[in-house]
């Protein structure tokens, strides 16, 4: 009984230190079960507590109710879980209690057996021990009952507090969620306003740019119309110049022919006079000679003109054939050499293209759009002097599969450079709307 009180006293003396320093871990629980310190039911009771402090208090309360040798196994568990300071504390308390118990026995034991009647003394002592044991057991049961009632009361109060705390926590969480939602809504509204402002600015910029594009388009259409009208005027002026030059050429040819006839008549008159002076007779047959000679010359001149015209048309046809062959072979360099170095290309809706390089670039664009061959059909061809000519023709452009891309007409002015005819001005117009 004294040993039981001693081990309870050891736990009570170290209760506060154990309550604050004891470390509960899964390994600690496993060792308590393995070393038979507590049963599985007792460990479940310990773990059922709501807080760590209550688990420690429940463990120490159950340890006080165990046998004294269980404390030794509990100290072994402390050693295995690296809690040596707490183990030394319990051991030191054990040694102190054992020393007190020894001294207590040395002083009290002789008195117990100092009696005349030894048997009656032993009997009295045994009854006293039994009564003390029953009293101790009853006190322990009362204490355990009070502890269980306190435990149940703590559980009930703790449950109520936990329910109240949980409700309060849920309410705080809901308030926090509502606050965050309001903040998020404000931020989203602010972001949407910023986006709307940015979109409105972009829309305004787009409208300004669209307005500028429309204005530039109108300017381009106006410039194109002016250029087209100017081209028409230049074509009319060119036609007038050509007609005037042909008229002057015809006048010059007539003057040259008249001068030649006059010279021829003068020569015949001089011959006739010389013959008359030589023979002493009047010249006969002069009128026949005057009429026969001029009739032969115009026939010879007309034949020469026809030959020159045929040769001219053959040269132009050969140049057109070269142009078609170079385009079909995608030989833009060879094609550009058929044009004069200062050539010009006039296409509806576009700026005037200047030079061979611009011409090659324009025709390369047709090839990139799918054109693979073209056909040129001459409808009118007329030479304007020795170094210029104009041609009015039709064109057809095909794809590789034989489908027609475009059909139109064109007017070109040829210029004779270095003995070879070159394309100088090329004006074309599609039949499509």
C-alpha cells in the first residue's frame, strides 16, 4: 500500500512538468501498447480527448491508477522516445520516495511489534491493514467516479464550446467570404471598366484609321480618273501628231516626187537641145520620153513600200511571240528585255509602272496569282515613220489547268532602238467589270 502511494506521489509531484513537457506521438502510443503500460481501450480513451493538454491529463490520471511496476515500463517508453529528462525526473522521485519509505519503516516498524501479546498485536495490525485497504480502495473508486464525472462534464462543456466555436467560426468564415466576394466584384468591375475604356479607345482609333483609308481611297480614285483622262488626252494628241506627221510625210513625198519629175524633165529638155544642136534637126518624140519615164518609177516605189511593211509586221509578230514564250517559261528577265529601258505600263486602278524592273515585277505578280500563259492577237498595226509604230490588240490569260483568268485589250507604242523594235508604252484594260 505504501508502494502504491509512493508511485502515485511520484506522478503527482511531477504532474505539472509532465503535463507541459510530455510529447505524444504515434510511436509513443505504440510503445505504450507494446510495453503493456496501457490497454488499447485506455489508449483510445486518451486519444478521444479534444486537446493535447487533455490527452496528457487523461494519460497521467490513468497512470496513477496503474500498478507501481507500470511506472517503470512508462520510464522505458520515455527513454525509447528520447524523453530522458522526464525519465530521470521520475527515477529521481522514485529514489527519494524509496528513501523516505525506508526511513519510515525503520522508525515505525519496531513500534508495531512492541506488545505483550504478539498474536493479538499481529491480528490487530492485520485488521487495521484490511480496513485501510478498503478505505483506500473506496477513496480510489470515489476519486475515479469524480474524475469520470468531471471527464463527462468536461466533454459536454467542451462539446458545447466546440459547437459554439464552430458556429462562430462558420459565421466568421461566411463574413470573410462575403467580404472577399465584394472585393472581387469591385476589382472585376474596375477591370471591366478599364477594358471597356481600352476597347472604346481602340474603336475610336479604328474609326479614325478607317476614315483616313476612305479619304486616301477617294484621293486614289480621283487621281486614277485624272490619270485616265490625261492618258486619253495624250492618246488623242498622239493620234493627231501621227496624223499630222503622216500628212507632212505625204506632202514631203509629193514635193520630192514633183522635184524629181521637174529634174527629169529638165534633163530630157537639155538632152533634146543637145541632140538638136548636134543633128541640126528639131527634137522629135520628146513628149513620149517625158511620159514614159515617170510611169516606171512609182511602180517600183510601191513595191518597195509593200516589202518594208511586210518586214515590219513580221518583226512585230516575232517580238510578240517572244513575249508569249518568255512569260510561259517564267523568264521575266528575257521578257523585260523586249521593253525599252524607259518603258511605261499603264494599268487601271494602279500607278504607272516605269522601267524594265517595274515591268518584270508586275508580270511576276501575274505569275504568282496563277497565270501560266497568255495569247496576243493583233487587230491593228501601223508604222509611224521609221522609228515608231502603234498596235491595237486583244489578250487572253490562262491558268495551268486551261481555265481563263482574264480577257481584255491593249494599245502599245513601239519604238525602234538600235535596229530592234521595243515596247515603249503599254496601256491595257480588262473586259471584266
